[in-house]
C-alpha cells in the first residue's frame, strides 16, 4: 500500500515539470 502511494507521488512529481514545460512552450509559441 505504501509503495503504491510512493509510486503515484513519483509519477505526479515527474509529470508536473513536463506539463509546466509544455505550458511554457505553448505560451512562448503564441507570443
């Protein structure tokens, strides 16, 4: 159970910078 929570936390932590980078790239592209 603890391993599952850690896994979800890691996936969210890794996906967050990718989404942020995509958003910044999209904003930069629109400018």
